[in-house]
C-alpha cells in the first residue's frame, strides 16, 4: 500500500484490457531472493502473510493455496522507493496512517476492477469476491466448498446431450509440463472464457476451467506453476460433480439418459426407439421456448430422428416392426429430403410394403399437397387403384374383424376420393358417386344375393334410365326399378336463374363471379334432357364415369359398416358425424383433408374486431358462444336439438350453402330415415330439419316416432324442441308416453327420468326435479303415477332410497364393464345431489342447488373411471359434458365463484383437450382486459401442445383471437395453426387467412404472400386458386392472374368458363358501352 506522502506519485495498475507480452527478464531462481532482511522485518512480513492466507490452508511446506504463499524472504525495499514499472508489486513497510483513522483504504487508490453479478470480479478465479457493507467494500476469499468456479459452466448444447448421456464422474487430464511452459510463453492475451471444446469421443477428454494455468497476470503477480496446486484439483472435481448433479436433476436430461440406456440395453424393442424419437420433440420445444421453432431447428431435429430410426432398423428384422419404423422414417424424412429424393424413397417404400395402408396414406397425401408433383388425373388414378386393391383384398380375408377393418379403409379411401373430386371442381361426379354408393348398399333389392365385390348389372340399367335417384323428389329406388322397369322418367329440370351481370369493369373479377355461379349450380348431376346440360358435357354423369369408384359391399358386410358409411356421407356434406363407431373412423373424421365447415370460411369475423372494449367489459352478462363452424363434442340429444341455451352440434347450413346442395342433403336424410328406415339417423335428421325448417318439428317427429317407436333419443330430442318453444306440457307428455312403453330398458328409463328432471329444473322448480329422480327408484312406478297434485317434494326416505338406487346400479354396471350405462346412473346421482344436498360450502340462490356436493360426486365418478383406464373413453366425455351443463346452469342462475368453474373445466380439459364445450365455457367468464390471460395460457400450455392439438382446438383459438385480440394476435393464431401438421393443408383455414390479411389494413401487404403459400399447401383445391380473382383481384396484375389461371388448367381443374375468351369479350363490351355513353348527348 502506498504511503500518504507519496500522493503525487500515482501507481500504475495494469489494466485488464492491455496485456502485452514483455521482453523476458533475468530473474532469480524460483523461490529464492538474494537480499536479506532483519528478524523484525521478517516477523512483520509473516504477520501480514497470516492475514491474507485462507484459514483452512495448512502452513506446512507441502500446503498449497491459490493465494500466493510468501514463505521465502523478500527483498528489502525502503518506503520511499519508487515503483519502476517492471516488478508487479513493491512493499510499503510504513503504510498509510489514514487507514487507521478512517477504517478503510483510500478508494481513489483502489483499482476499479470490472465486476459481474454478486460482486464477483471478471477475469479472476471464482474464489474472489467483493461485498459491499454499507459504505464500505470488503474483499473476500471463499473456500472451494462455498461456490464453484465462475469459469465453469454446465450449459451444454441441448441437441448434443439429448441422446448422449453424461458420465457418472468427470475425469481430469492434467496438462503436461512442456505444454504448460509453451502456453506461458506464447499466450499474450486475457481469455475471458476458458476453452472447453468437447470431443465426440466422449466427455472424458474435457478439462475443467481450473485445469489450465492462467495466461494473464493476476493481482497476485505473474502466473507460476506452483500456484496451481492440488487444492485447485479438488475444487475442479467438486465443481464437475456439482455440474453433473445439476444436469442429472434436470428431468429432460434424465429422460434422455434413461431412453438412451434402454435403447442400448434392448435395441430390438421398437417401443423404446419410438419414445426416444418422440422425446426429441420435447427437446425441440424446450429449445425453442415460447416462440415457434424455426425451419432450421425442425430440420436439425428431423436429422437426429432419422439417425435414430436408422439405428433402430439395423437392430430389427421383424417385418411388421420394420414397417412401423419405415413409416416413421418417411414422415421425418419428408421434412429434410429434396423432392426427387422424397419421391424415390416413397416409391421404394410402396414397393416394399404394398399392403401398408398407412404408408399409402403418407404417399398420396405427399403427392396431393406438393404443387410441383400434383396432377389431377394421376392422383385420381392412385385413389382408384387403391380401391380396387382393397376390394380384392376384402374377398380374401377370413375373419370378421379383418373384413370390418378392410371395409373401413375402403370407406376412408372413397371419402378422400370424393372430397378430392369436389375440391378440384368435379362436384357433380362426387355427388353421383355417393348417390350410387348409398343406393347400392342401403337400398338394394331384397331379392338380390350379392356375395362378392362389384356392381350388379341391373344397377347400370337403372342409372342410365334416368329415373329419380336418391336425393330427388319422387324417388322410388333401384329396388322398385327391378320389379317395375316400365316407370317413366321425370320431366326435364330447368336451369337455375341466370346470374346478375357483374357491375365491375374488371374482367377478371367478372369472370370470377360467373365461374363461381356456374360451379354452385353444378353440385348435383344433371340428366341428358335437362336444360343447359348440352353446353357442359361434365354436367351429365354417365355410369361409365363412376363405375370404377363406387362401393358395393357384399350383403353380409352391409350391417357391419352401415353406420360408418352414413358418417362418411355426412362428412362429405360438410356436416359433423353422429354415429361415431370405431377408433379408426374417429381419426378419419378429424382429418384435415375431410373435415370442412358449411361454408368456405369457418369464422364469423375477419374484417374487423368482433368486440369493442365496452362489449368486453359486459362479457359476464352475455352467454358463451354456443356454436362454432368446426367443433368437437359428443352428439347427445342436448347438443343435437336446436337450443338457444346450450351448445349446438352443427351449424345452420341452409343460409350458407347453395340451395340445390341443401335441398339434396335434406332430401337424402329424410329418405334414409323415413323410406329406408335407418332409425339411428332419426334424431340427427329431426334436429337438422328443426334447425333449417322450423315449424315442422311436430309432424316430422310423429312420422319418425311412428316408424321407430322405441328410439329413446327421438323422445328426448323432441321433448327438448317442444320445451324450447315454451310448450312445457307437450314436452312432459312426450316423456310420459316414452316412460309408459314396456319395451324401454331400465337404463333408458333412467335417461328419460333425467330428461324430465332437467325439464323441471329449467323451469326453476328444483323440488319437482328432485321428485322426478326419486320416483325412478320406486318399484314399478310409472310416469302417470307421479302426477299426484299433493306431492310437491321428495321425502328424506325417498332421497336416501334414490341415492342407494343410483349408487348400486352405477357400481354394478362399472364392475360388469358396461361403462356407458354406468355413466347414466352417475349422471342421475350427480343431479340428485345437486338438488337435495345442503352443504352451504358455495353461494347459492333459490334457483340454485348445492354445487359443492355435485362437484364432489362428479370428481368421485370421474376418478373411478380413471382408475378403470376409461379416462379418454366416449362415456367419460359424455359424463363430463353433462357435468359442464350443470356447471353452466348454476353459473347462469345466480352467484357463483369463478375459480370453481375454472378449476373444474381445467380438469375436464386435461382428459379431453379438444372438446369445444369445455373451451367455450372456460373462456366465458375470464377477464379479457387482465394482463394474465388465462385462456391464452391454457391454449398455449395444454390444449395446443404437440400431443393434444386438434383442428377444432386451433379453430377455437383463432376465433378467440378474432373476438378479443387484435390483428397481430389473430395472425399469430393463424400462423400457429397452419404451421402444425394437423392444419397445414386445411383448405378453409387458408382461404380464411387470405381474406383476413386482405381485410386488415395493417396486414394487406402480406395477403399475396399468404395466397402463394396457400396454393403450395393446397394445390388440389380450386377454391384457394380462385381467391386470386376474387379477394386479391386488385392486388395482382394481369400477368399474375394469367399465370394462376394457366396453373389451374395445367393441374387439371374443372373450369366452366374459359377465362381468356371471357375477359376479351368483357373488355370489348365495356369499350362499346363506354363509347355509347360518350356519344350520348348530355342533358342540361
């Protein structure tokens, strides 16, 4: 320390940024100084050494310390000696008297070291730290066990360590003396970060930060070898162990190590390989964080997956396992491979696995969604070939299960083919194929014994006779034609009204209007004598046009695949399926190539925000949104029936589709239920008619009930429709008549009793509702016996008996494995507790029951299903939907605690993250103006994850942003949906995104880019190409529009009006009209 009288001479402290190599000096041997000192000076120096040596360091000659040890005598230097700049320090024996006076050093003479977090000093070992105590700063030297070295780091590359585990203990490799000497003479800079290059041979070659001798001049002087002692090694070992312990405690890294170990120990188990490949998605999501992963990240992780799958293939010889591995390898390879390589790999896989349905789906989807590889005729022929191969395979199968599986695959391929035909512009061909398929399988003559795959010859005669077909008025069918071949064909139909002439001067926009009108009027096939059919040869569909694509199953298989065929027809008509049977078809009905809304755009709001701030503040006074264009829920009578107070299973299609198309679908539904007699479709047809043609419910319901008198869903649906029209007495009579039937099963009787209780509950009579449930437990009780005027409420004994009735039957059905019936009794038990218990745990009014007791019962029943591995079953979802209905009733009829609703719906979404009812109710009462948006957090963290995302969930997320967010948040929701694999090729989403960007002023410049992305993602969809001539007509020049049109022609789309000829004629007419207006005399 410099003395006070040396104030004018400022000691030059070496800066950390100016380390230059010095010329070598002649120095005495290490540890030896030739100058002697007195005994007093030596004692004083030893006292000073004691204060700067660590307390845990031994003072023996063999002890080592990172702090320099002053065991050897130092040269004597007088107090007034000037520092010559060559030695790193000098001794001041006199010291500064002001230090004792003020209790601290002179801060102006203390070097201003640069520091990093928590007082640590940049560039020095991690043992050194400066802590501020009030106005003073204390310099501390910590022991190795207090903290690890600052230069060490446990941040590894996540991709690298994702599948290569760390060793149990790091191995230290000491530096050789020759290398240490060379580095001391060569390095003339200060490394701010220690070199820790990792070799791929393994982590054993890594060196810790303290292994290398410092190549800078520390505050203790020049670097010397004896200063890097064994204490450094022990600290290095402790730091490495702490780093390893921390990495092992990371669950993602631990999972990587476990999966890698499993694949090494059991390389023939493909389950372990698939888990390890799926784990890469977790690593990708962790690396990308909240943002969407970049294309480079996706490709890099796809490369890792490919290498893992290739390793798995090398260890497996079973054909079925190799097929699964090759399928996954194709899926990941398509993200990385170029087009030529991808086509070659897919072709090789098709040849290697000709019977693999999943590989065929991947192959046809890739060709259909690749613009450069797409061609209409080629794709159509691939579908036809697959239908023929599956039809031949069906005849060779022996077991019923195999035949049903093959039949479902045939129906899926047929649905994909007809949807493809309609999207490419050949809608009348697709409609004709469905007309023929439904009649061949559901309305065939009773005398026909069809035992093989193929179309009977008599059907060709029936089709070419042009008799009324399925979906047309006066239809009598193929069976009638076989017995009465002399029936006269109907009168020719007249064409639809001509379109209103476009008022625009733009020839391309005018062509777009005319082309769209022609396409909408060509949804149904025409006959030869129909007006206007001679101008368009595609309007008349002959038998030879569809004989290769229609389905005709053997008679023995029709009863097993009838419901699947009907669901496929509803999906083709842009309607949700109602007869969900089988896991395979449940997945098919969620396919982005198939599921569509009743109109092109599945959203209500695109041009502007749906809600103002005032509307957002009044959100609690509004009901939730009960209908979405694309949604997912269970079809039960409460959702099928048109109600203004609960969710609707399908949207109203009459005003959103062309009149001919709606009439065709409506007529087919009536003919299937009333003429052919398919009772399972009755409630759906009744709900469809009541929504689109209100006022005829009573007549239609009586017709259906007369034909299907034991259909409980029909009674429940009709009672709900009458109740919605405030005909409570009629609704009660409907349920009374149903309960009076002797053919009703016990669990169906309970369903009717629950419906009667809900009828009273909606009227506000809780006591009468509880009585309806209690009377279900009465032995031999009939509905008419309940109408006793003096009985207004249930007695405690009746309530206890009813509880025992519901609990006993629920447990018995669950133990027997009949989960669907067990859920019915559970629903009645929940409703009974809500109406009769009085826990007073939650606020309630006169119209509200005990929601706390009901939730306790819901939780009990739900957990019981989870224990039985039924947490994702259809019955569990039906049960939770009924529970959500009860929660909404309670929340909409008085005070309630919002947190209770939120907790329950969050739990329901953990089981069924795609259910639209749970989504909408969760967003209903959430505060829109709060910083912490719970709806967005739920969607991002749980619903829209890689494992749970679905098409309906993304539709809900976009709808939510369109209602409550701004243009940029809605755009982000669109981008997230279209970046996912389940929505990337959805036609409706791309059309909506194009129109959304064009409608918003701040995003209009991006609309053209989105359009080109859309035609690359959906090159088979004519509707996406037509957006260039409609929505973007002003943003695109003539050359771009002509290029789009030529692409449509090259790909083989159906074009009704030639654009070039039409535009030329239109411009000529506009010029002639302009000249006529210019020559017309002006009227003054």
